[in-house]
């Protein structure tokens, strides 16, 4: 199983296909399952925190430090706001 190649294919499909309500469903079908003894990691939360920190540093010269502070008020508020409209798949 070539996981990097599979992930590249999934990302390429996401970037080249039109946005639709079925995009999430289509792409999760292609994701590899964890190897025996491994675990799946939910990275969207960490990517959101990383994005917030990068925007803070690059755009405002301010370190929100949301990656290291789980109680960061802005990160918690943004996560709550953005997750309000999400629908669980699976």
C-alpha cells in the first residue's frame, strides 16, 4: 500500500473536482484505513489551529499560540463557529 500516492490522488481529486455536497463523501471513501495497531488522526482541528497561528504571525505580527494553548479563546470560538454547520459522515 502506497499511502503517500493515495493521499496525493485524493488531494488532486479535491483540488480539480467541482465543489459539491458530495465531495466529503467521495473523498473519504478513498482514504486509507490505519495499519494494524495504528490510529487515524483527525487533522482538520490541528490544521485550523495552524492556519490561525500563521495568519496571526504573517498578517498581524501576533502569535495566537493556538497550537500550544488548548483554551485559546479565539481558536475555541472559531472552531465552535466553523463546526456548527458540519454534518458527520459515517
